[in-house]
C-alpha cells in the first residue's frame, strides 16, 4: 500500500483494501516482483494512460475492429462471465476466424491496458 500511496494511485488510509488485494491476485501469476505491480497496474488507478508507442506500432497498426467487435459480441452472450468462459469464448472465436490466437491476443492486451504485458487479457 505504501508504494501505491507514494506513486499517487491511492490516498493514504482512504482506499478499498479488498479491491487492491483482488488486483494483486489478478497480477500474481505473472508478477516476478511486487514493485512491478506498480507499473503494470497503472491503468486501474489513473484516468488517462499513455499507450506504449512500440506496442501501438507493433500490435495496433492493423485494423482489427471487425475481430474486436466479434469478440465483444461473444462476451455479451456469456451468462457466466468467468475467466475460463472468457478465454474459451476467445479461443472459439479465433478458431472460427481461422487465425492464430497471437494475432488477436496481443492487440487485445494493448487495447485494454495500453501495454503488451501483464495481466492476461482474460
């Protein structure tokens, strides 16, 4: 918590500890060091995040709006919005589109968190 306060993401003694712990759990499987959480999770705490220009050039230069819209439609059809069902929906979609998962997964991650790393998009 002191690291988040120091970075200006939360106010001292004025935050939802349960929410912060849930965020840490989200990142935990891919989190080599706790300090990495501060940089990786910025999009949960600040309103205007800058997109990583390298990630933008590498993963968002191709128009994938059709594929993203199809994925949103898949998500809207889920009755159980769990990590497992979201991932299955994604895998089913890339299968239907006859594309490799990496063609869509990296651009999806960049679109969601403005970076090409952590956490998993599901």
